[in-house]
C-alpha cells in the first residue's frame, strides 16, 4: 500500500467493537483497524505502537500456534499520514452506531493495523469480483466450569452466556434474551448446532453478522436496533443457494433458504482445514465438565418432551471450534480459583515493580508461548505457578471473546479441486474458508473486573431467575444430573 497516496474517499466505515474501529477499502480486500480510547484519555504514539506491536506479535507467535497458521491473520502495522487519518475519522463519524461513540478512534498516532478483509477474502484466491457470502460468529464460552474452586453450584449447571443474558436484558443492553447457548454450538452434534445457529439468526445480538460482497446484510448495526427479517435475508441469499431461480418466494422459500444457510455454516464449522502446534496439546478432557447447559432452550425442550438423550457428538480435532474450545479451556481454575493467584502476582509486583521478566505486557514471543504449555495444577506456592495460570487465563478469555469468519463463494463442479474444501447444498456448491479474528490478548488489569462481573452475573441469576424457575423443571433436571443416557419407557 502506498501510504503517501492515501485517499479517505477510497475507504468506508466497516464496523467496530469496544476496542477498535475498522474501515475497509472500497475496491481492494483490505481493512485498516484503528485502536479506540475514551475521550481525553489518548495514549501517546509510542504507547499505541507498542500496543499494536503486541497485538501483531501475539497473533503471530502465540495464537497461530493454538489455532493454526491458516486460521489466523495477524496483519501488520502501518504508519499513515495524520491528515488522511483525521479526514477519514470525520468521514466515517456519521456511520458509527451511537452506542459505540463513548470511545474515539485514535487519530493522533497515525498507526493502524492493516489486515485482509475477511468478509471479502476469496477462499483460495479466486478472482476478486466473484460473489461472496461471509458469516461472522462470536461464539463465546463453550464449556461449563469444572474447577473445584467454583463456589456456586449453579455455575456447574448453567453456562455463563445463558446466565449473562438475563443480566444484559435487565441492564437494557438487549431487548430480548437469546435462545442461543454456546454449549449447543460447541457440542459437535448437528441437531444441537442447527438449533444454536437458528437461535443466532432469530436474535443476532452481537454474536452474528452476515455480509454479502463485504456489505453487512444481517445483524445489529446498533445495539438498540436489531431486526431479524428472515424474508429480507432470504431475498439476499436466494442467488447463492438457488442460482437458477428454481424456488418460488414465500414463507416456504424463506425457511428452505435459512435451512440451507444453517447447513453450510455447520459443515464449515466442522471442517478441518488446518493443523497447529498445540493441536495435540493435552488439555482437560471435555467430559470433566458437563456437556450441556440446563438453561439451553434445546435442552429444556428435550426434557419437557421426556427425552433425556443429550447428545454431544464431540468436535473433530482439526476444526476451528475445537481449537477455540481448547484455548478457552486453559481457564482451568475458573475466575474464582484464579483470582487469589492474580493477587499473588500483584503482591510480587508491589515488591518488585520494575520486574519485566514476567512478560505481563509482552513481549509475546516464543518464550511466552512455551510457558503456556505447562498445564500442571499443583500449586507449589510460587509466583511462577501463579503467573502461568494468570497468563493461561488471559489466553482463555481471549478465545472466549474472539469471532469466527466463514467466507463462502459459489463454484461450479469443474472448478472444485481436491485441495479445496467444498460444501454442497441441494442446488449449489461452495468453496469456503474459515478464519478467526479479534485475538487481542485480554489485559492483565481486567482480572479484578472479571472477578466482580462473575459474581454479579451469578447473583443476578440466582436471585431473579433460578428462584422463579418451575420446580417441576428442576426435578426433571435432577434426574439427568450427570448427563448419562437415561431412557424412559414410553
Ligand atoms: O465479559 P463479556 O463476556 O460480556 O464480554 C465482553 C463483550 O461483551 P459481550 O458479552 O460479548 O456482549 C464486549 O463486547 P461488546 O462491546 O458488548 O460488543 C467486548 O468484547 C469485551 O471485550 P473488551 O473488554 O472490550 O476487550 C468483552 O469483555 P471480556 O470479558 O472479554 O474482557
Ligand atoms: N480483518 C477483518 N476483516 C473484515 N472485518 C473485520 C476484520 N477485523 C474486524 N472486522 C470487523 O470489525 C468488527 C470489530 O472488530 P473487532 O472485533 O476486532 O473489534 P474489537 O473492538 O476488538 O471487538 P471487541 O468489542 O470484541 O473487543 C468485527 O466484528 C468485524 O465485523
């Protein structure tokens, strides 16, 4: 990219989260990702550069090892003319959702990250003008804590996402609760995955976005403005799934298209398109924790119908969901077991404030990665043990908040070669790629906030939801406590 010839008119607003704002190039498949900060809390250019360098290094040296080379795009740092950045900021300001305007895009340092545009990235470098569909999913935490440090029994039964939904609705973040439960998506069981994806399509919140040729066509633009219009979605998707127009419109057509969409997403999520160093890492077996969540609507429905066969087919080892879950499960102690270890590190830092060998703020290199592989849970009382668990927890938190991008492009039969993964629907075939984004390491400083939030989520749930739950339902669950197969005579 020729930074001297940057023209803000060639870029447009693409999206943003809590930490960064993304603009995309109108023609080429690249995006610029700028850091954001609260007004009047601007960081110096050196601090921004250091932060961005840490993000790139962390992606390159750590997350690629966990997720695999092909899934992670770490990007590169780019220095832009300040005038361009200021003009760009002015240009995109009207596009920004109001709920995100509590922070400003960094316009003072001139530094940004340059990344491939994953919504338009053509799998296997087909011509850039081909139609492309992209589904972005933020799956959140896919397991129930198995740690003995957990103090409230409910945390062993109901997943954090499902409990958090109630607090979010009460706080006004979302108008309605979602029926999505991450444990269904991560189950590897197609029926449960279909239910999870359908729930995301019904209530996308900030967990699902769909882009067509790089443009957002489905999902929340603004937190307050979330409309799920499946007919409109089907209208956009029809040329992808029924290219020869063989399907009449109407509710049946909409349902068929949504079903086909769910099918391709499921197949792409279960596909294995990469290998990685940590692929065979011995993590905690999933069976240690419960493989379903009592609050999942899918689960409740089964129980209500007297069916207790809760299937968790398990994920194929190479797929991105599996790798995400493995990284998430580095949180082996739960925040309740982790917090005292964080305090131990804090105490040490009080005594030795200049200590930089702890690598809390980088560098995120090979040495940092190697230290993460020690999964021992035997606390020998050292700062070294506490630090390893703290760093593993930060990785886990990062994996609990990342997003998965699935890019699909229709192809003809003779275009598909054996090296390319293909997913078939009734009338189409797609080549696809799967990637992961937002792999910025969660800050060490956020651990006290995590501890406090965990307590708030659980207490709210216990007080306002569980206490009001139907006692018959709880009894039905008790029968099924350990997720073993219980068959009832009909
Ligand atoms: O704590 P959670 O689970 O609510 O996750 C936060 C996300 O909220 P969500 O529940 O996904 O709507 C939150 O997402 P939104 O800003 O609500 O879209 C952020 O991703 C936040 O990360 P960070 O602290 O800004 O780096 C996330 O915070 P972390 O906990 O990952 O630090
Ligand atoms: N490389 C990319 N290609 C295409 N779109 C991207 C890319 N990176 C980010 N985006 C889009 O921009 C949005 C915000 O980016 P990102 O998730 O990195 O922000 P964030 O502020 O770090 O998020 P969070 O709120 O989770 O902390 C994403 O949800 C995605 O839609």
